C-alpha cells in the first residue's frame, strides 16, 4: 500500500507546491500595500472600496480578518446610507457565508443585494446576483430552485451580451443535471461553457470546468480520466489563485481514491480538505468531509468512528436544511446499522432517507426541469427562425412594392382615382384591425395572468399530493412487507403502530385541508353564517387535538362565556383547528397554548398564542402566500405542507375578517384573526 501511495501522490505536479508559495508571497505584499492605503485615507467612500478589496484578498489568508473588514465596510455604508456601497459589501458578505458553509447567511445577503440592484436600475449587475442565489440553493441540493435562477441569469446576461456570466450560468446548469444523473446533458453544458470562456479568454473558468468534469467521469466509473481532470483542476486553481475551491477538489480526489479501494490515500486528501475548511470555518464543507471519512472508516471496519462522523455530518445537514447531504447521511447510517445487526435502527434511518429523497428528487421536479430545459434549449432556435422569417417577409414585401410601382407607372393615369380610393379604404381597415388586435392582446395578457395563477395553484396542489401523501403509504407498505416476512417482533409492531397513527392523523388532516382547498378554488363552498359560541369551538378543538398528539402541552381556553360570533361554523372551526395544530407542532413538550379574545367593537379578535420556537422575520411574510406554501418540520419532526395557513387566511377573509401574526424566535408565536359579532351579543 505504501508503494501504491507514493505512486499516486507522485502524479501531483511538483509545481503545485511552488505555485502555492508564490501565491502566498504575492498575496502578503499586496495586502500590506492595501492596509497602508487604508491607514492614510480620510474619505469614507475610498475606505469602503479598500475594505471590500482587503476582505476579498484576506479570504485566502485569514478568514477572521476578511470578516472583520467586511463588517467595518458595512458599518460605514449603513452610517452614510449608501446603497452602492451596500451592494459591494453584501456581495462579499454573501460569499463569506458560502465560504464558511453558512448558507442562511449567504442567501440573506445575496437576496438583499439583489433587491438593492433592482432598486438601483443597474441591469448589468443583475445576472451575476441571480447566479449567486442559484449557487446557494444548488449547494443545498434544492435543484429546482437553483435551475430557475441559473436560466434566468443566462437570459438576462444574453440580453446584456455578458458572455462571462452566460458561461457561468451554463456551467451551473450542467452541474444541476450532473447531480440529477443526466451525465450526457451535463457534459454538453460544460463543453458549451468552455467554448464561451475560451472565446473571451476567461482562464479562471478552466479550474471550475475541470473540477466538475472530473467529478462527472468519476460518477461514470471512468477513474483514470476523472483523476486527470481533478488534478488539472487543482493545478489551475492554484495557478489562478482560486483558493476556496481547493478543499472541494481535495474532497473529490479523496472520494475517487476511496471508490477504488485506496483508503489510505483517500484519508490523506480528506485530512487536507479538513484543515482548509477549519481555517475558514466552513461547517458545510467539514460535514461533507466527515461523511467521506466515515465511508472510509466503514471500509476499514471502524464502525464506531464512522457512526460518530455520520451523525456529526447529519446534524449539520439538518440544521442547514442541506437535503442532499441529509439524504446521503441517512443512507450511510442505515447501511451501517444493518452491518452492525441492528435492523430496527436501519429501518428508521432508511425511512428518513426515503422521505427526504422523495421530497428532493421527486418525479414531478425532474419532469418540470426537463420541460424547462427543452424550452430553454429551443428559445435560441426559435429566435433564429423568427429572424429568418422576418427577413423573408421583408424581401417579399420589397418584391411586391417593386411590382406595385411598375404597375402604377403603366396605368398611373387610368387608376389614380381607384388607387386613392383603395388606399383610403385600406387605411380605414388597417385602423380597425389594429384596434381589434390591441384589444385582443390586452385580453390575452389578462387571460395569461389568470392562467399563470391557476397553474401555480395546480402545481402546489399536485406537489402536496405527490410528496405528503406518498410518505405514510410507503411507510405502511414497508411495515406490511416486514410483517409478512416475520421480521417485526410484537413489541416493535406496537411501537411502529403508534408511529403510523401519528402519520395517518397528519394525513387525515392533510386530506381534509386539500378537499376544502379544492372546493374553495372551484368556488363550490357556500358560506352559511350563523351564531357561533367561540368558547365552545375552542374547547372542542382542544379536546379533539390533545387526544391525537403525544406531546405533553397545557392548553388554556381564556375565551369568556357568551362570546358569540357570526360566521360559517365549518370554516371558523377549520381556522381554529389549523392554528391550534400549528401551535402544537412548534411547541416543545411542557409548553403552553392559550386562546383569548379582545372586543374590537363590531368584531372579536381571537388570539392563539404559544411559547414555542417562534418564526424568523423573513419566513413570516411567506406563510400566507398562496403560491409559496412555506412549511418546515416541527419540534418533534412533524411534517407540514404550508396549506393550513393559506386556508385559514382565505376562510377568515371570506367571512369578512382579517388574520395576522406576531412572533419572536425562541419566544413563541401568536396568530390573531377577527370574527364578526352576532347582532344581539
């Protein structure tokens, strides 16, 4: 093995070490010059520019200093209320988030930067900003969202004739298809991106292209070719001083040697990647490295060490909502438990693996991506055809005009009167036709907006059915198969039955919401207002829902007796049920849920409050969006669809009320909605 190790390591060019030393020396001299300029300047605007440049250079040398310079630049930008400076600083802050693996921070700053660019009206910055957001979601494994950002960035860049951003966007689209296993499509995108980059002499691009092509060939089993491309990527990254992708390439080289059984070499590369990720505090990169090292330890029969690394990686993946990494962790833990003779643990991890995988790599998402890709590929051809047709039409018009002139010259005198009359009639008809066309176009635009909204609602409906109804059915099928093969003991069956009960209670609630929502969209629900004792409705829902959940949560009904509203009972009952379910979902065991009312004159305002985990400000504005349907897992890993709050909003508004929320992270949430008073109350 030692001989094999020396042979493999000798393939890395000796020039790489020399390049690293040269790069560090160059970086240090450049940094000292910039810091001297910073000490001497008194202009805030110049200070911002120098601080941003220093932060960019220190990303390769000292991550903490880079963060400090970025924060100092942001402080100056905010003190002077300079949006132009915020745009520059947010770009660095977002990249530092990506570099450290803090994708919530990266997405926040990249979104803030995009909003400021839109306000500034500087369209030249748009495609790059949109592409950054696509990279964030791609790293987290949310390929449908990242694909939409990349194609949008490409279209805008093409209009602006921004070849570099076009090349980057095409490269990133290829990476999406690589992750989906569509290697031929991915390779064609990488080759197209390389041609664009070569045309504009963008030498930095080759490092990224070699890296992705090396990863692609490794997945295809072409290991020699994969090794050649990954080593080229490493050499190019160092030559171009693109330090932040070096640990990523090390990780892929480690994975390549591991699948070939060269575990000692793989561990050396994983250790190199770990040191670089620790230097920048990149927890996401470290989680990926721990996952890879865990696989090596499994191959070496070091099961305990492997399990610890897998669980550490899984914790990071769950915290960052990195679904791609989460799927791989669950699969490795399931296989490890099976090897250690623990079938119950293996089944639990395998169910989690299937649940997350189904939500990420759903057939609907892949089909939609391929439809979008087909449209994306044909757009260029359609434009070329349209231009040719336009040229052909212009030539035909020119021929007709020549013929008309000749005819007019021959019979000019005889047909002068007729010609004038014809021109007049033609002009009047053209005016009428143009008017009709304009009216028709306005009608088409109106219909298009309506159809787009209906299509979004339809996509949401089928997405919920596909994702949330599939999991409990799959779980039941798996348990029945194990039961049929006598692989489940009675005590395990009792525990699994309890777990299935919780899943089917969720499914039953989901189905009820789906049916009500469908009827609402088809305008089949009739509103029949009546007198409603709000205290009784609250107590009934407390009694029902407390029996369906295993959490120990105290529920207080503080609605005064005789509080009578005027609304549709079924709709208001659904609002109570969904808001109480939501409070249960995000409240830990031992928490409390309180319902109270306030008299607002002609309305009662009902408040449903919990002391749960609270809701982030950026999430609050998404909760009632009809086409967004934001959802996250509860404190006991309960699933949701985001549909319940949308139904609550529509039902409250159809009864003449309003709904709102107040929430603070770590302190809980309160949902408020209003109901008309009964006339004699």
